[in-house]
């Protein structure tokens, strides 16, 4: 999740100050461009001549008779007094505006008025159209026609002629369109009549083929019949379920099936069967009585058994004759009692009703299937019938519309009224249009502001230098140890021959020790001392990313500042390619560091004494490979030897972007001090330098901003000391050190 940042007033003021500084830096070219553009606009106003404009108005009220494609059916709300547009959302007068610009109308106007251009040639259609203006008066059907020209009589004549040419063209076009449309419709009437007859014949054949008049009502009737049959089936099925329930209940009570109940009922109603059953029961009673008296072998008992056998055979014969079947019937069904007989009769009646209801359900189901089969085909027939009726209706409507349109067009052919009329002729304008000079001047001023802003942006984008202390701090992510103002060479006016011209010196600390600049160097010396309070710095290397950032001048002044505190200081000029210390101190450079490292001379013969506490070892004569001397064993031995004799050794090293000397010396010292000059160091060089410093692993003590430019700084507190210094400049110049 990103955190929303809130701008503080300081941030806003800083951004505004940044833009104001850009304006200040690029003010001169921006002002030149601005006044140049405004001057050109003033010059252009001298060539502007007065223009006149005439206006005329047309009121649109009637349509042009036009057949659009083959659509002959008008909307019910349209009439002959309405203009019609192809696009429903488009105002039809917009289309008429384009007709005004047609070459035919414009060329007709040119020919009538014999219009000429500046060269005396006939005016072209495009030139006339450029000065012609058409505008719909809001909320009305009125079109305003305007023309602008330097000739007032010409403007009115052109507007009136254009409107008249449009009306003439509209009248002719309307008559021709009506005639062409009438001829076309006349050819369409027989075709549409034939199509109507064909559609009616197809509908009639369909109705005869399917023996129907109105399929919609038949479909509704069939649906109603199907619904009624389904209700009957549901009702009959319910009755059948009730009877089946009753039959099951009786079966449980008498334990007789429906078929057996029918048999029992027949046997119980047979008098012969019942008579035989009575006799058999009497013999059984006698057998039971006689067996209590005699044994089974007794003639009485044997005779009774024989009679019973005879009666049983007779009973079977009677049963077969009664039920018409050879099935053996249990004698328990022959005499069942009145209650069981009543239940048996009920069971027989219910079985008859059940068979009747089952037959009815089957019959209703067959009828339902027939109706459903017919209902499946009804939607297809109904769709076909509807399509045929739609064709008949469409053909009927088309035929009636064409006949009506033909009657309207027949009347239109004899009319010569256009679809518009002039409600206001153009008059010769008496006064010219309002002058365009203020507009041109305002545009010139706006263009000047834009061009000036663009020039400032382009010049600022072209300048890739780091201009402010803040930019240097952001690019060099190290401690800021000091800020020094930019010292330009200021000349003092000659009063007489004895008063020579003074030039502000590079050795400010020595020549003006009481100046604010000298205090800046003493503050830097104090900041260096506070970096490591436990172990004071003995040896430091001063370098910069680019040559020309003032590192050598800074080295000289820093050494002088430290020496003024009573410390012994040695300045070594290790830039053997482009040495500077001998020029700053105005000393010879025949012997120096190269002589000592090559063993030609020792330090005591090569070093030079400047003040009581300050010595200098110049670079000496140039060598083919300075890095080889600096990276030799003699250099660290020399530094180690000199550290015992001096409190501070300051080494002026070459630019670290150009050579590896600075980093080689940095490994022999306590740290490296960077010097950066605003308005001089390039953005890309600083970016590459920062990457190189990170990769080198050097102990970077901090950054010195050398050459603060007041005009580039948005923060006043950074330059307040510099302003104090300028106020005291006369006092400082009196303290110049004279060689």
C-alpha cells in the first residue's frame, strides 16, 4: 500500500522558487523572443483592411419530393409541409446548408455577378465558399446567409444572389424529383397489385387445404378440449382408486377374490346346490349320531357313507353346471352366511364398476392422444397462416400507400413553390466589422508568452549542469562540509598611475584573512576535525569529478587556513598532468614530487617554504606515466615519512573521472574530499562519478560546494554570508597579499 505524501509549505515554496530561478536564468532570450513576437503582431495589424458583412434569411417550410431507396411508407405524423431527413436525429436544414455550398449554385452566382479575384480572373467556387457563412437561427427553421468582403455592395449582392439561386435550383429540383418519383411509382402500382392478389390466393389455398377458417380459434378450442379430457381422466382415475380401495378392504374381510366372489354368489343362489348341501349336512349329522352307537363297519354307517358319497358326486355335477367350469370349489364357499353373502355381492358390484372405470380411462386416454396429435401440428399451421396474413396485410398497405403517393406526386408536378422563402434580403452594410487589431495583438502577446516559455524550457533542457547546492547534495550522497561562493575577478578603477589595477586573488585566506570567505574555510577545517575526534586526520586527498571545479584553489586556501591555526601543513601537488599549485603560489616547478619519487632529489631539496607553518611540494617536471610513480612503493613511504613532520598533508589529486590517481592516493590517506562546482559539473558526469565512487570503496569524507551562484539558489540562507562578503568587499581588497 502506498503512503499518500502531503506537500508542506516549504516544498511548495521550493518548487515555485525553482521555476522563478529558471525564469531568471533564461530571462534575456525569453524577453527577446516575447518582444519580437509582439512586435510582429503589431506589424501585422498595419496590413489589416476593414471588412464588411451582409446577412440574409431564409425560412424553410416545404419538403422536396424525394424517393429514398424503396421506402414508400411515410410516418403518420409527417405531411407535405414538413422537411424530411434521412437520419431521424439530424436537422434537415443542415442538409440544405450543404446544398448552398454545391458548385452549381455557387458557380451560378459567380456567373450572374461576374465576380473576379485580385488578379482579375473569374472567382473560383472554393474562394466564394470560404467567405460564405450559413448558420441556423437557434430554435427556428430560419437559416441565416452571410458573406464577408471588403466591398460592401458586393457582399449584399452575393448574399441575395446565392439565396435566389438556391430557390431556383430548389424549384427545378423539386419538380424533376416529383416527376421522376411519379414515373417510378406508376411502374410499381401494377407490381404491387399483382403481389396483393398472389398473397390473397396463397392464403385462400392454405385454408382450403387444411379445411379451416380461423386456426387461432381452433387452437384455443383444441386446447380447451385437451384440458377437459385431462380433468375427466383425473376424476375417473380418482374414482377407480376409491373402488380399488373398497375391493381390497372387502377381500381382507371375506378372504375371497373378485372371481371367487362371483362364483360364491352363483352357487349360493343355486337351489339345487343348496338342497344337496342340506342333505349332505343331514347325513353328516346322522353319521355323527350313529358312530356314537356303532363301529364304522356297521351296515348303518356304511350305508350313510355311501349316501354321502353319492350326494358329493351329485354336488360336483351341479357346481360344474352352475359355474360352467371343472374347477374344484371348496365347500366353505357353498354356505357362507348372510353377512358374507352380502359382502360377496358388494364385491361383485364393485368389480363391475372397476371394470367400467378402467374402460373409461382407456377410452379417454385414446381420445387425449388424438387431440394432442392434432395440437402438435396446429402451431406450424398457425405460423404459416400468420405469415400468409402478414404478406396479405403488407401487400395491401404497400398498394394503398403507393396509390396515395402517386396522387400526391401528381399534384406536386404542377406546383412550383420551393421548400423555403426569403424573409429578409441582405442590405448593403454601412459600417465595417469590428477591427481585428486587438485580437491580433492579444494573440501576439499570448504567442509571445508561449514562445518565451518554450525558449526557456528548451534552453533549460539543453543545460545539463547541476546548478544548485540541493542538486549537488542529491547527486553526491555524502556529508556537505562547506559552501563557498563564486568569486569572479573584479577590477578596481584606476585613479592614477601609482594606483595599479587589482585583481581579486585566488589565495583569499592569505590576502583577506578577515573576510567571510576566510571564515568559510575555517568552518570547513572545523567540520573536518569533527569527522573523527578520536583520531585526527593526518592526510587527505582533494579531488573532483571534472577538471575546472576549483579543487586546486580550494586546496591552497584550505592549507593556508589550517596553517593559520598554528599547525604545520604540507600541500602536495599530485596532478602531474595539469599542475596548478606552482601557479597559485607563484613558485618554480623545476623540482617537485616527480623528482622525489624518481630519486633525483629528496624532499628537503624539492619542497618549498611558503609561510612559517605552510610548505608546498609542487608536481615537478612531467613524466610519461604519472600513475606508475604514484602507485610505486616510494609514494606511501614518502607520505609515511612526511606524516611525522607535518600535522596535516593535503594532496591535490587529478579528477577521478579522468585518471585513477585520486583513488590510488585515497588508499594511502585518511580520506578523500570531493569538490563540486554548481553550474559547471554535468549531470551525467556526476551520475557516473557517484557510481564510480560507490564501487571504488574509498573513504569519502564529504563534499565541498565551490562557487555558489546566488542567482541559482532558491534558499536565501545559503547566500547570506556571500551577500555580507560583497558588502565588505572594499575592506577585503585592502588586505590583498602582494607578491
